C-alpha cells in the first residue's frame, strides 16, 4: 500500500477558498468540490476565518 502525500496550500489559496463560503454563498461541500480539495480542509479554513 502506498502512503498518500499530504498537499500543501498557500495562505492566499486558503483565503480565497474560505471566501467562496464566507463571501460568495457556496456551501462548504460545494467549495471543496469546485476546488478539488477535501471537505475537512475547507471546513478548517472557514472556521479559522482567514482575514
């Protein structure tokens, strides 16, 4: 079994991703799907409420 490598995202990407939910009305699941990232990541970033 191959170990999956963890993705890293820039702070700017995280802010933009959280903005989809906080400012543009996407659901967390919709935003995650549109960016091809996991639901958990987007939830974390939205909950942190990046400036």
